[in-house]
């Protein structure tokens, strides 16, 4: 037997180290070739590390949250001497010519694939763990005085949860029902409460790692360095919602339209006159870069935290194309398939919680950007129009700006210029 050292490969240009965000094996585990060992994170891209050999894990580099330098040993695997020698030779050759992919993975060249030797040792298939024997379902606990009482299992379970002795409950007939429990509770003056409804549980300490750690660092830095101000404007989206519904009915093979593509279109149209909002601020060099293209960041909630994939050149896309890109990028972010290029370099960001959004919000700017818009939920309101009261769909947009770059006057006028576009879909789509 021999020990094979699996070293963390170069998983991105300019990357010096990566963070361990999850281990999928532990010391002592038997692993097969190509079995996933760990998830490593650089910037906002998570990369899956797979074992190049089959064998037994005898050493791991660290714990979740630790930083591992590129080229250092990530895991030591005990395997056959022949396999270890072959893989060590291949690893040395690959380190000279590996090509980084967009998502941080590493792919051998075509010549390497042709010259790659075939190992004589087949990875042993993992034996499935035996299914646990079914355990008999425990009978519901009943009070001593309730053993002879007639009641359904559901009533007995409810009484047990409430801490009620069924022997004390009067039944209207021979069997105690839920209505009898309700009557008993009312006669007790509400003193009976469900056990566990307010029960405590042990404190839990969770290590902040990976994307959640980066979010925490970025938001703290943004709050510390950027003097935010937020403006909120109300928009009538009745006509826009009617237009959206009409377009969805006749969409054919096009993706279903949400409100977001229309709002991105309105932002792009208005930003042409307010380039100071579509900008980046380098506060160390004291320079502002006003971007000619609108690279729209779409804040996307994932299981690991908030990610912001980017639509490049959003100003040149139709609402249908925007809807397609929003769907594609959001799925890629949620499935950890978004490339580094798709997660970096937005010039401005829009964030929406859809129907879950509140009435208003104060979004935090993601530096070096200088502006972000948050979409709040749509509400039906009674609105006076030409002396008549009508029910209209209204929605607030919250615009946060960096006051070092953007003046309140410009921010207010930007929202004012978006208003006729959003409230008049024909003007928006023309």
C-alpha cells in the first residue's frame, strides 16, 4: 500500500487559496475514484473536489472554514502503490498544462486525455448500508384514569400534547371527541396550553463560512465605508400588470414574464440620462467610472445565501431576452453552476423578493457600485382618479445611493423619469 497526496489544484487565475465550505468524507472512509471529497470556495464560486484515486482517507487538510493554499495537500488517501505512482505522474503533468474553466473547475487538454494511462485497479463499489429494521410505533401515552375511556387515536394524541387526563373530560356520548376537549379547555378558563408550543431548545452555534462569511464581510464593509441614502417612490403598475398578463397569454415558446424584465428595461432607459448611477467608485484612488454598458446585477436568493449573477449589456435586450437571461442565471446561481464571470462586475443591481417583499426597504449597496434598487410587493389600494375612487395596483421602489457620488436631486429625478415608463407600458416597450 502507498499514500497518495491529493493537492489542491489551481482553480482560478490569481487565486492563492480556497476555503473549505463542506467535507463529504471523513478520516477512515473508503472512497471511490471520482467520488466527491470537499466543496471549496474562491470569491463567490464553489468548486467540487473529487478524488483522483480509490482508497482509504487517512488525513484531511482542516475543518470547515479553514483556508487552504493552492498546491498544498488537501487529503491523503491510502491506495495501491501502482495507482499512487500513476496518479502522481499524471498530476505532475497536468499541473504544467491545466486550463481553468469558467466555473473554477480544471480540465486536462485533449493530448493529456489521449495519453492518460488506464489503471488496472477498478474502484470497489460502495456497499449500501443495510436498511434499518422497522421499529414498532410506540403506543400513545395515556393517563391512568384515561385507559378505559373511548377516544380515537387523534383525540388521545391531542390530549397527550395538551397534558389533559381524558378521565377528567366529560363526553356527550360514550366516546370523547375533539369538541369535548374544546369544551373542557374552555371550562378550565384557558389554563390548558399545548405542551411544546413555547418549549425551549438547546443553543446552537453555527460557524459562518463560505458564501455567508463573504456576504457578512461585504455588507459590513459597505455599511462602514458607504454613506447611504434611500429614496422610496410609489408606482401605479395596474396597466403594466395587465400588459404582462396579455403578453404571457400569447408568449408561445418564450419564457414566462415576471415584473422584473420590465423594471430592468425601465432602469436601462432612464440610466442613459443618469450615468452617475451606473457607475463604480474607487474610494482609495478617488475615481468614478461611469459605465457605458448596463451590466445589471440580479440579486438571487440561494440555499447558501444571496448571490448576484450579472446580465451583460442589459440595455440591448428585449423583455423576452431579459426574462430568459434572468431565468438562466438564477438557476445557475441556485445550482452552484454560475461561472466566475457571471458573478462579477455588475454596474448596478436590482433586488426583488416578489410577493414576499415588504411595503418598503432600504437595500445595501454592493461596492464598488453606487446604486441599488429594491422591488417591494404590489398592493391593491383605493386611489382617487378624476374624482372617482378606483382600486389600483401600487408598488414602491426603494433606491439606495452612495452619497459621495450621487446627489439626492439626481436620484429623485431618476425615479421620476422611470415613473412614466413603468406606468405607461406602451412607452416602455416602444
